[in-house]
């Protein structure tokens, strides 16, 4: 279950990813309830309206436990696969045809 602060954090992360660091930090400086701008991004200049600012908070472990466990298991599996591939690669000589040695 997503909580409000997590949703806001994800939206800010999306702004950072889509519009760049300058835009995301510019949005953080906007006072809620007012228009501001121009705020520059990689797409150009924007007028920005911030409806409200919600202080971030860490969600309780119970709310994120399943996601944390999935992430940990995925990371462990990926590391085990990487190690298995490295062991296999160490046993063989790999040559890609058409490339100079």
C-alpha cells in the first residue's frame, strides 16, 4: 500500500528523472500556493504551481517489508547469477568472430 509521503517522493523523483536536477531543485524552492518561474529544465522553461508541500517521512517497516524482501531476494539472485557466469566464463575462451584479437 502506497502512503501519501511515498507518492510525493516518487513524484519528485520522477521530476528529477524526467526534467533534470535543476528543475527538481527549482520546484523544491517554490512556495506552496503560488506560481513560480520560469524554472528551467532540459525541455525549456516552465511556470510551476505547487499545490502543497508534504514533509517526507520513512514509512513503517510493516508497510514496505514485502518490497524490501523482494528487492533483497532479487539482488541476491542477480549476484549469484553473476558469480555463476563468471565461473563459466573462466572455464572457456570466448572468441567473437569478426573482431580483431
